[in-house]
């Protein structure tokens, strides 16, 4: 078997295989036309196989030469019909004349009007094949083929220029695929008129099987897959090979044969075939290596680098952003900037199962729906699918899963081109939706891969944000519980504190009718009653202020005033236990930026613990003063002369639910530690068994409002503890 015969046989197999595969996928008209086109190309290649296989007789050569030209007459019409069908531009006034022209040419060819006979075709090893010779009407065939190809190529050019997305990529693929097939097909038809290339003694050889293989590879991929997700890399692999082969191999082969004859006085077919094969292999290997280098170096350093940078930056921020709204806004802006889409949005699953629009960026119409109900086609199908949904891919697909078409229609109505589910092992978190690219380009495979990775990160980040919100609510509940516990303790003490002045007021009130004329009694009664009522009002006001704190607000605060008010509330508690409560407040203490209610809760917990740690006759000292290096902190120190804290206990006093008292909750010091840490400060504990304990709270002076707010919202740092 000669090299040309082997190549022709490979082209026959490739065309028939691809045609059968496409026809089996679906029996639509476009599939049937593609199958017929593949059969036509296979017939053309089979004719070349018979003509280049030694041993065939002249009569056989005539028959197969006419079959080859007949296939060449039908192929342009089939390709034109295929292009018009694929791009929705079928017109009877174009298709019908094309098929009529093909039928007329086939009849003329079989009647001997385009192919009159055959001539010997030199092959390797002195073998001889056959090739047709032109009859008077032979030029009509290449002219007809060129005309039909021109119309088809015009449609492809128009779609490359004006279409968007998959249509543009498909047109580009088909246009480049048909170029070598058209050029080499015309080459083989013109071979009917001459047995040597113009101006040379190089014998003509049919090359269409090679162009047929290139066509089936590129064109078949475009039709079969519908979705050209990696067009750039495919162009480097497939188009680069075809173009390089057409522009390099053909003249190189001619030069090699001419040089062989010039140096050796004759041509050796086996050597020529080997040299051409080696050059072909080298040419095909070059674009493959170039594509690999481009994908690893060029694309990685340019486009790939930008994608990786997007992923890296988002990964860093996703671990820090715990507020869902900020997270969604950051994702949307990242997608719009990186992928250059008209808009991006994120849907978040609610407890009911419906999805609400958590945020969107971009102003493209139509507007995204605010909610996707549980039964909404896009919401329902996205939860069932584990991969991205590309609207154009679904609409062009021959077969769809249940609900997929409805999801695509919903996407079209909302102006959504791509939707990616956000899922975690625990639940369906929501959806990322994207509008069309501003350039009109399609979403590439690399785009979808990056979106999938980013969606996985976003799913985890959204889950973390939800857990953080739950944790924050739990901490607020615990903090409120601790506050209520402190209020209950203070209320018991305040009851005694309020009852004593009420007894005095009641006694004076009972005596007033009998001594109403006694001016001195009335004066004392008035002064005593007024002072006692003022004291009761002050105590109740402080208790209400502590029980119903204002919303969290950072402001410049005078700690002396806050500590003085807390001590007022706890004086009755200390007095009931027989403990002295002394204050030593620095006269020129710097103000600090804090949430006053939270700091009052810290002071309340620590002072109350100190009172409860003292025995009757004990003393609690509360002091404020500048502290730390260069007086960078304001300190609140609470000391008692109680029984002290064991060294093993000191290490655990800030652990949640750890307590040494039977009636304690173990939350007070844990909450105090969290609050002070979030304010950028720390708590220093000093204690020796039997010698009391001292708690020093350090709050930074020089932190501005923004820095302090960021610290309060951030994670807590470890407190410094000294045994």
C-alpha cells in the first residue's frame, strides 16, 4: 500500500466514524446533513484510495475518477446547507439552486462531460495509479465549488464579526476548518487539467484526504460539542497545524523533490515520501510544542496570572470578611472586573428554602428577580445539578435533563448567561449568576473552571459567615444572660438599700399629722425625704441603664465617670456583705474610645467577683490610672483582700463556664476577656493564695475610632495572665 493510499483510507475511516457518531446523537436535519457531508468526503477519499492503489485497471480508474468529481460537485452544496442550518439562515432560494447545480454536475460527470478519461499517476517503487483527465466542461466543477464555498464563507464571516458567545466561536472554528479543505479540494480538481505542477516536472499528487482529516477534526468538533470552551488553545492546536501544513509542508515538499532531482538526476519515490513524512511530523510537532509552551508560559503569565491573582486575593479576603453583605459585594465586584461581564449577582438561600438576591453589581437589563422560590426552574435545577449552567450550551444541546430547558428559559428571561450553584456538604447555600460579557465573547473553559473554584470558596465563606452570625447571636445571648444574672444579684442588694429609706419616710409620714405645726420637724422631714427619694431614683436609674443598654456605639468615654456609676450600684451589695468599697480615681485620666456599656459590664463583673471573694470586714479597692509603656493604656485595677486564687485556677479563670462558686455561671470573666480583647486591650491577673487578688484591665488610649471599631469586630486576642 502506498503512502497516499494509506492516507486516503485513514480519511475514509475518520469521516465515516464521525458521521455515524453525529447521526446517532440525534436525527435532526443538521445531523443528517452532516452525516451526508461526511459520506461525501469519505467517497472522495475512497476514490483517491482506489486511484493510488497499484493494480487497478484503466476502466476502474475512469469510474472512480468520475465518482471523485461527483463527490466534489455535491460536497459544496452540503457544506453550504450545513452552515445555513447551523446558524439559522436557511433560505430556499439559496439551498435549492445549490442542490440542483450539484445534481446537474453529477449527471454531466457520469456522462463523461467533465471527466473524459484517465492518465497514469506515478507512485512509489515504479508503481502506477490513475487520475482523471479533463473533458470540455471540466472547469464548471471548480467554478461551482468556489461559488458555493464563497456563500458559505460569507455566512461564517458575518457570524464571526457580529455574533457573540458560542455562535462566534463555532463560526470561527468552521471557517478555519474549511479553508484547507477548500484550497486542497480545488487543487485536486485542477489536477484534472495537468499532470505536472506549473513550470516544474514535479508530478501532480491528490492531497484531499489530508484536508478531509483536518476538516473532520475541527469542523466535527464544532458541530458535535456545540460548546467551544477552550477556543484559544484549540486554535493553537488545530488551526495552527492546518495553516502551518498548508503554508510550510506543501512548498517544502516541492523543494525537496526538486532538489532531489537536481542533485541525483532522478527522484526516488520512497525517499521523497520519507522526507515529506519527516517534515510533516516536524511541522505537526512544532505547534503542539508551541501550544504547550504558550499554555505553560504565555497564558500562565498573562491571563492565567490574572485569574490566579483573583483567586489568591479573594481567598485572602474571604477568610477575613465575615459579614455576608460585604462578602457578596466583594465577590460581585471581583467577577465583574476579572471576567468583564455586564453584571454579577449572588442569591442566598433562606430558611424557607427560597433564594433572595443578596447583592448584584452592574446595570444591565433586564433586572434580576429579587427572589427565586423553591419551585423556580433555575433554583430547583441548580440544586439538583452539581456543575455550572451555561444558557447557550443548554439551548444548543440536543438532549437535556428534566427541568434543564425551563431553567435556560428562566435564565434568558433574567439576562443570565451562567449560573453556578453554591453548595456545601451540609446545605445548598445559593447561586452565583453572571450576565453576558461586555465584549460579546463566550465563556471559555478556563472561565468556567475559575468560576467553579471561586464558587467553592464562596460557598465555604458564606457558610462561615452564617456560622459567625449564629455565633455572634449566641455570644450576645450569653452576654445578655450574664448581664441579667448581675442585675439579679444587684437587685437583691438594692432591695435592702431602697427599703431602709422607705422605712424612714414611712415613719415620718405617720408622725406628720401629729406634728404638722412643728416647723423644725417639717423641715427635717422634707430634707430627709427629698434626699432619700433622690438616692432611690439614682439607684433605680443606674440599674435601668445597666439593664437596658443603648445599641453598641464606640465613643470617647471618661472611665472615671463610668466606674463611679458602677460603684454606686454595687455599694449596697458590698455593704450587705460587710465589705468596704473604696475608689481611687485618677484626676486627669485620658479618655478612651470604647463601647461604654460593654466596659461597664466588664467592671461590674470584676468588682462583683471581688466583693464576693471577701469575707466580712474585707475591703475592695477600685482605682484608675495611666499605665503601660509611655502611658499608652488607661488601667482599671480592682483589688481585694480575700482568699486569693490558686495557681492552677488562674490559668482557667477566663475559660467559658469555669467557676469555683456553686452559684456561679462561669461566664462573667470569659465575657470580660472577650470584650477587652476586642477593644485591643488585655487583662492582667495577679494573685497569691491567702493574699487576695488583683485584676488590671488595660485599654489603649491612642486607638482612633476606626481602629477600635475594627478591633471590636475582629477576633479576640489572648489575654496576659500572671499567676
